């Protein structure tokens, strides 16, 4: 396995380190970095940009010729990263001996790391991997335009241990926004402005999806499951999933998390009771 280390600093420094690690050719045009790689290590591209509000966006589209681990130092800006995997598989751990979590095709992940432990990414050899990252800094002052968003990011996606990771199925609406990023036809200033808008939309949608305000959408269904016995008997011919489908609400994949976070109870037994 080829082991690479990335010392975090300015965006230009990061791309120059990647260029040296993969022996690629780096260009910079219209505030976008394009790293073209065709070496004994890998073949493909890494592209990225860092906008004036410090939101960063990087896309990896590679086939590696051997297994690679990329150890990344913590960023001073303490960003929250949002990842979307279009193809292949990406594995992550906090430290070389940490628990490994894999991000597969059509999955999204959220990561923050404010500890001294490096984040490690693992890439498999001879398998196409295509994924994108959005980095949103959380160390801003109250005068910054995105201060409220930063506060929400810290509240939702950071914990006392300094390490946070979430992996789950993609939200179709958010996935459409990721797709828009890959198909921007404009160039120059217009392209950068559109990209900034889409990046912020993705972050805002992720915050909403993982916030308790979003979970309020499910209040009628959750309350239904916790009513008195006579009420449960009255709807015993339906399970919660059927109610959600009939109401046209979001995916039932969220229900286990809702029950655990709100009531500290397992969803499955309640669903079985309703059906019994």
C-alpha cells in the first residue's frame, strides 16, 4: 500500500502536495485547480476550488494502480465535510487503527475532525472511484455572513470527542444538487457564482435534514405510535411505514433514527406492535 500524507494549509498548498504525491500536472484557471494524473501511481483527475467565503469543493475521479492511504491533518478552520460518492468506494478512519467506515456509490457522508488524530482515506487499487467533497469552515466571527450557518454546523455535526462521521443513503433532492455541480456549463465569474449558490444549498439542505426542526415533519406519525392503547388498536391494521407512504412524506429510512433520538426507543418493536 502506498501511504501519503497531506499537511493542511492553504488550498494551493494542498493541491501542490497532491501533485507531488501523484506525480501529476497542475493548472489553475478561473479560480479552479485541475490536477491531471497519468503516472505509475494513478490515472484521472482531481479538481477543486475555494470561494471567497472559504467554502471549498473538490472532486476526485481516479483509478489507482495500487492501494493507497491518504493521512490528512486536521484543518485550522475546523471544517465540516460533506461527501457524495458517484462511483466506487471510499473508506475512512480516524487514525490508522481507528474504526473504518465506507462510503459507497449513491451514499453521502458527513465528517468533522477537531482532534489531533489524522483522518485517513483509503482507496482500492484498479477500481474507479469518483466522489466529491464540500468543506465548510466553522471558525468564523459573528460579523461573517455565514455565521448562523456555521453555528448550525457545529451544533449538528460536531461532538466533544472531536471526531464525527455519518454515512447514509443519498437524499434524492440533495443528489440532484450534487449533479448540478458536475454539469455547470458556464465559465469564469458566472460559474463561480452559480457554484457558490449550489454549495450553500447543499449545506443548508443537509442541516435541515439532520436537524430536529426537520424531524418535526414526522410528529404526527411519531405521536401516533405513542398514543394510548385504544388509539393504537384503532389503527392496528396499518404500520408506520404505510402511514408515511400514504402521507407522501420522506423516506422511512429516517424512522429508526427519529425514534432513537427522540424517545430513546427502538423503532422496530413499535412497528411490530402496531402490526400485531
